[in-house]
C-alpha cells in the first residue's frame, strides 16, 4: 500500500515538474507572438497552485514519506505559493514581482529534487515491520 502511495506522490511531483518546465515555453509563445494572450501560462500557473499544492500535500503524508522528503515537498508547495504571490505584486512592487522569473529556477530545482528523491525511495527495498510471532499466542 505504501509503495502505491509513493508512486502516486511521484506521479503528482512529476506532473508538477512538467508544468514548471512548460511555463517558460508558454510565456515565450505569448512574448514572441505565436499566441495573442498569456492565458496558457496563467492557466498552467494557477493549475499548479490549485491542484499541485493540495495533491502534493495530501499524497506526501499518505505515502509516509521520510521527514526530509516531506519537508522538501512542503518547500515546493510554499515556493509555488510564493511564485503566485510574486506575479501578483506587479502593480504594487514591480521590483519584487521581477523575482518571479528567477524564482522559477528555484521551483525547477526543488521539483527536480523531489522527483529524484521519490524515485530513489521507490528503488529501496521495502522493509517489513515485524508483527507478532504466530507461535506467541500458543498456550
């Protein structure tokens, strides 16, 4: 069961990573005139926020990730939230909003690390927790 939930966390983390990788391409389509709005970029960004964060934060504890991996998942979720906050600062603090593209690099590195560690966890053999000895109840 734990292995299946860890696979689910890996799938969610991989989809989040794919969305992060896709974001620069989508904004590039708009900046270079292939599309007339930045709606694709915005939709994927908010999708990461509205779906990625909850799914990461639900699948992580269910998969019983080790403390370090769970902490890294939490850092990824908080950084996705920070990314949304940065872009929404464009009207009040353009200097801080300008950190939005730089934070994308941090998001990429964190997401890659989460996926890499998830894969490493899946490669480890499962340890069975010792249960009661069947002959212990014999009177």
